[in-house]
C-alpha cells in the first residue's frame, strides 16, 4: 500500500499545472495518525491554490524528528491515506529532515505551514518568495495532534 508519487512525476505534474495557469500549493509534514486537525489543515492548504502537493516525511525522517517510537503508522499507509483525501492532489515522500530540496524542485506558488511556525523560520520561504510566490500560515484546530491522541490512548488504556 503506497500513495506516494515519485518526485520526477510530481515535478512533471507541477510543470503541466503551471503551463495551464493553475496555482500549486505545497505543504509538508509527518501526518502520523491522521486526525481532524490534519484534514482541516490540508483543506485550508488546498484552498489557497488549485492543486495541493504534500511532502510527506519518510519513516526514517519521522524517527529522527519525533523519536524512535514514531511513526505509529508506516509511510506506505500514511501516503495511501493522504493521497486519497479530496484536498490532496499528490503525495511525495522525502527522507531529509526538512523539505527544502522538494521546495526547490517544485517551486510552488504557495507554501503553506502551520501558524505555529514564525514566518522567518519557514524553510523554503525565500525560494518561493524569490520566484514570485507567497507563504500562508494556517491556524491549527485546538487540541488535535498525534501527540495528544497517543497521550489519550496511553492515559485511558494503560494498565
């Protein structure tokens, strides 16, 4: 089970969309244990453009960022779920700790991050803005996070 598209195919799709005048939004993340906050965030990210490309951290990348016990859901399943959401046009996996290489390869019109990121700390902002694009920050839905879900499960079901 895998919903990820190879980078070369994503670049080709991005170029075709650009040639048709479609605006491409890009966001990235781990998206472990998909929840309502993720779905809300992705719908808002898509609304900024005509298409949404999602850069998904690989399992190895998630482990480096979140710790050895993560991800809970492996990359093949995460990418499959995400690729089948209405708001997501393409999912591309990346092994790096940040999406800079993807952003450089795709040069999206709109770079979308959560509002918890200060504008000056958003990776790839300069690449997008230098190409005439913009950055949008999306507020998160309160009390919805993978970490909170894991904590709730452990609190409720720990013996």
